[in-house]
């Protein structure tokens, strides 16, 4: 405890405490002022140095990247022959890049071997003993450079700008495409036609009708559990829809009169995707919302990087037509972040940039050339909600969950994601 006659300096660290409550309060206030003054002096000193040398500011901003979970993401370090890769957290783009590098290296090695064979056997021999001796001396005196450390899968794949990267559907592994031929068909996709329904005796009729405005060419048929009516199972509903040229069945689940899950059944033979749902917000509850039209929307798929993520992205691709109606200016965005899929629907408009607005900044932190005077305005139409993939069933089963292709596990490592 400090002495009563001791008066600490305003710039001191104040490491001691006291048993008096009032003195503790004063010491705490004085400590906060000391820290604030120190940070302020450091900030002004850094500003003076950066004004003299602008390169210091650029270097500081380049290194000033927030350490988020995306930056800490852990990948499985596997070979490029991973099969379908449903259970592995691996970046398919990295595997494709690694395969191209190996092919280029093999081509270079093949060219060097041909050059060696083209040379005569005596061309590599030395003409004199002096050359061989000098080369031997150089080989003995030249220090061997230390081998560089091989980067881990996380260091090779993680990037601070990957959270806004569009999904490349052409990087699908061949084994995954062979396992789900209906989702990865090379033929042109048929016109999507979705049957929307709910669980038995559901109260979410309004939410189901809103889903019909979100997915094109969709129809809502309510389910009943009346004692005099037949309780149709999901398998019977899928058979009914498949005979009438439907391409998917969407089942909305509820709990306490709130939507809690979505089940996508890909027709005619599956698979079945089970999603949990949260944060449901109708369009009319959004501030400044717009009203959707009947135009076919555009589809944006963001940040689906693993084989399981590409499988999920292909499912959503079959729910929307391949040729959108651009005159409607509507776009549906499915953004994956930390295995949560955020769905948003907007209407966009291009307008001139105001004087108070800044130019468009790219992912590299520099202004995008060619669009200096153009800005895009967005108006959310709704509904908005968040989904998370829980299980993928094999085919269309009588009792869901008996045979599954993939199921979510209780990951104890928070930095490892599946999509």
C-alpha cells in the first residue's frame, strides 16, 4: 500500500492499490487518464511520423487486419485425391491450384529430361582438370541455404478477403459429382418448380406463402392432420410432386409458431437436405423495404469453398432458373460465413455518385477503375433468415435420418468449418 505523503505522477503506471475505497476510486480515475494521455501522445507521434513518410501509413494499414475466426480458420491438410471430400474441411480451390502447379512442374521436368537426352554423352564431361577442380572447390565452399518451412494448409488457403469471394461451381471434385449425379448433371437444368408445404397442423401459412415469392415457380399446399383425412408422409408428397413435374419439395418446420427449420427434397430421388432456421424477419418489418415482383431473380452464392459447400451451392442453384430476368433488378444472395448461410433479397439500381460519397474500393484496398462515377443502391425486399446445414439424407426415406450421406458433428474446435 502506498504512503499517504506519496503523490504519484500523472505519467506513472500506478501499480499499487489501497484499502481505502475513495482512494481506490481516485487511483482508478487517475490510471484511466494516464492511459488515455499515453495513447493520445502515441497517436499524435505516429501521425507526425506518417505525415513525413506516407509509406509508414500504408505499411501500418496493410498489417492492421482484424484477427477474426475467418483468419484463424483451420483446414485439413490432405492430398488432392480426397474422394468426394464430404467429411473433410478442405479448400477445393487450393487443391485445384496445387494440381495445376504439379502439372506445370511435371511439364518442366519432362522438357529438361528431353534436353539432357538430346545432348551427347561427352558434352557433359569436362575438358580439363582445372575446370573440375574449380567447380569442386566452389561446391565445397558454397554454403547450403536452409530449407524453407512448408506452409500449413491454413496459411496457404486463408485470406482476409475470402469472406466475399463468389463460389466457383466448376471446381467440384469428380467423385462428388459421381456420387450425386442428379445435382451435378451436365445436361441443361430443367425449369425449377417447387412444392412448398409445412409440417402437420402448422400455423405458418403466411410464412410459407412468403417462401413462394422467394423461390420462382413455387406453389404452397398446406398439410392437415384431421382425424378424417389421410396424413401424407414426406415420401408420399415427394412421389405426388415428382409425377407432376416438380423439381423440389420444400418443408417448413415450426416450433411455438415460429419457423425453425427447412427441409429441401431434391426430386425425383433425393438427396434430402435438413437446415435449421433462425432470425426470420418478414419484408414488411424491414425499414425502407420494397415490394417484390414476379421477375426471375439473379442468384449470388458466396464463400462455399469445401466439397460439402459446393454440394449445398448446387442444391440452391437448382432452385432458381439459370436465366434471370434482368429488367426486374432483383437478386437473391446466399452468403456462407462460419457455416451459417445468410439469405437476403434485394432490388438494386445504378445511380450517379454524390459528391459526399467515396469511390468504390476493391478487395486490394484500391479504387476500382472504370466505375468512378457510379454507385449501386440497394433496397431489401425480404424475407430474411439464417440457415445452418444439419444433415443430408440418402434419397427420400420413410423415417428421416436412418441413412445419411453427411451429418453435422459437435465440433469442439471453433476454428474448423464444414462449408
